[in-house]
């Protein structure tokens, strides 16, 4: 349980940093790129917390982000529509290496507020269920 607690703490800290930039209405290029970077590490911390949660609490050992998301839906950590959005989030996360492309960066940034909300709910649910 100690490893899960550490993973959840890391995810919560990442989300605090992410929130500051994900909700900007008209970011400049630097703010947009910083928000995308914070999205990357918030996503990484959150899916790894979910992987640890699944292993320690549910007894499920899954290795990939998409596999973790599907398993989280199966154990009711994510609703169907949230799982669909989470899978889209993985796709955008994989595109972040191409943010030098202005169109890609703008597209990813336009989704960040929804991703922030989803990551926040996901981490909160894991934390609540882990202490039950």
C-alpha cells in the first residue's frame, strides 16, 4: 500500500501544477507548451497510480496505459464515456512529441481542460477506494 500512496501523491502534485496552465483561456505559445508538458507528466503519474491501484487493490496486473484504462472501466473507476475520453487522452499524449507542429499543439491544448477534469476525478476515486 505504501507504493500506491506514493503514486497517488505524485499524481496529485502533478495535477496541482497542471491545473494552473490547463485552464488558461488565451495562453501564449510558451504557456501552451508548458501546459502540454504538465499534461504529459500528470498523465504519466496518473496512469502509473492507476496501474499500482489495479495491482494492489484489484489484483489486476496490466502493463500499458490503454490496458490500465480498460481495466479501470471494468472495475468501475471510470464510466464508459470517461474511458473513451481517457483513450483519446492517451492518443494525444502520444502526439505530444510533435508539439513543434503548431496545429498539433493547438489541438492538444484545446482538450487539456477536459483531460484535467478527468484525471482529477480518476485520482480522487482511486484515493477514496484505496482507503475504504
